[in-house]
């Protein structure tokens, strides 16, 4: 199908969705928006992206007021004068076996088909890969956010510039290298680094990206060792083994760790252990990890991911643009953020407070509360 024909079909579809009326009541039919998150409500990243989604929905008139944003956050659904919005959680940080994911996808797809959305918003990799893969080339437009790295990997787009189908969205550039550069400026004595990651799509993608930067000679430090695992015990052992060999740590996602009996380990529980047992400067790649208690990060903003996805969805719903022609993009990097409680633990608070490069500070470490 040509881009012109596809654009015309989406224009007709969205005009129908926005302007059609109920024959019996004469009232406008409300836009039905479905939001599917890969993760769960308590996950700090999900909370950041949710704030961005709500800001976008408010700005573009899909919510009447901020109170409705609170209702949506609490109940996973809300109805405004203009829209009906409903959210599903895949919970793939904790229910991440292939059988569990398959069961979740089958259930959500059945409920989505019954809901008959005018727009599907997909949060992060698993929702994009599995739910997006189901709806590729369907009539309903799909906008994703939070895909780690190149979104072409899920075969939903022909190219970044011209997606070519009914799917487009927002991806994460990572800003891993930028974060390490800022840490090195802050603490020039850091020469070596260890990396801790879970064995999730996110953790693997970030770990591979760091190693690619190292192979290309683009890092100002040397990565000495990397641990990528879903075993909480192995993750802890790796941290203890590396702490005497490295000057700093890059702590990537640690949300799919499981204990000796296969039970999920909460992010903040793992963070508490790490902060209490590892007294080395550390860096994350998102604001959530500085909130948790890691020393610093150049923020790859979850808020921006959700907000920009709604902005793209609005272009499709309101302006009749086709997702086939809306380029996928990554938002600009966020601020360099530092956790003051962690800086004090490490005995470098004075250096942090006197540094002009610090753009935002967090007072407390959530994992230590």
C-alpha cells in the first residue's frame, strides 16, 4: 500500500473517531485510548512515564483536569468529556518467563479487541514487541515509548524516518556514555568501572551498548568486569567481587532479579543491599536510579518518553497524520542528577555541592528509607 493511500485511510479513520456521533443521543463518540505498560505500577520508571502520559493527556485535552489524572493513576481507567482511557499492566519484570508473557499477551489482546481502541499506546520493550507485533498493519494506530535503542529491531518500522506502517513512537537513546563522561568530570580519579545488570531485555541492551562504546574507544574509563544475571545471589557476589577491583560502578536495571527459590526481588530491596555493602561512586542511566540512591545519572527521562508519545498520538488522532509518515525519535538528554545522601555516604558531599556541572539534586536515597 502506498504512503498516500495509507495516509488517506488513517485520515478517514481518525476523522470518524473524532467527529462521529451517536445516532440516538446526538452526542460525540469519545476517543478510546488504550495504554499497555510492560511493567507494574510500583516500578519507579513506570511512575515517571505515567507522569509524562498524564501531562500529555492534559495538555491535549484528553483529560479535563489533574484530578482525572489521579483517578487514572489509581484505577487504571478514567472517562473525561472527550476520551475514555484504560490501562493494562503486563508485569514482565516479575512475570517474565515465556509462558507467563504468552499468557499475558493472549489475555490483554482479547480485552483490547473487546475495548475497540482508537489509539494504542505501548510502554517499553515487551509491550512494543508482543502487543505491537500483534497489531502491526491493523487499522488502529499504535504509538510506543521507552524502546531501548534502535526500534527497528522489532520489525514494526521500515525505517526511523518513514515507519511505513501503523506503528511509530519514542525510543531511548540511553545517554550511557554521556553519564560516564559527567562522572569522570566530577571525579577525575575514576579510572576503572564494573557493571551490574539484570538479564532482561533492558539490562542486556544497556550492557551491550556499554561494551560497544568500550570496543570503539569512546569511554573515558575502562570497564573491567560486567555481571548480567537474573540471580540475586550471583548479582550480589559479582558486586562484592568487583568492589576491590574497580573505582566505580555502573548499576543498570536490576528489576528482574530472583532469589534462591525463584521469587522476584524488589528493586529497592536490591538497592538497599547494594548501597549498604558497596561504597564506591556509582552511576545509573535514569532519574529513577538516583531516586533509589545511586550517586548520579544523565537522565534518559521517563517523563519525556510518556509525554512525547502522547504528543505523537495527538498528531494522529487530531490532525489525521499517518503513523507511517511520522518519524520515530528519541527525546533530548535530561539533566545531570546527583543524590546528596549517597554523596555523603561516599565522603564527597563537599565536592558535589561545589560542582557547577550538577544540574539537579535528590536529597534522600529511597532504598535506604
